[in-house]
C-alpha cells in the first residue's frame, strides 16, 4: 500500500532474525519487504477481528426466516430466485440485449 507520507520508527529485532533478514533480503529492498509483511499481517488481524465479530451473532436464524426451515423450502426458494432472474421468452432476451447494447 503506497502512502503519500512516510514516517520513521525504531524497531528492535532479535539478532538472529536481523541476521536472516540481512542474508535473505538485499539492503535496498528491506524496507519494502518489511512494509509488505506488515501490511499482510495487519490484513490478517483485521480479517480475524471481523470474523470473530461475525461469529458472535448468528447470520441466520429460523425466527428471521420461518418459511425456510426445511431443505425442501430452501430448495423451492432458491429455484424461485433463479427463475426470477432469468428471462422467460425471446422478447425479454432481446430486450435485455438492446438495453445493454
């Protein structure tokens, strides 16, 4: 992630980790390497936090959807959704193509 402003920080690393960094990453590429790794790890932390929040409350409850409590009811619901999104005749298909084109 490129930012317009950069700030310098002091970081203390274990000696063996710093040695490995110096061994693996060329001098002029180390800063970007550290930025990339930090961004990746922060993304993971944010995702974990969001997932933990989502796990605290169920995304679906039978009370919210009393008409979808059996497999058959869900199958009917999904079938109706699919059918409602598909054109039913050539006039509708041609109409959609003309609207897009």
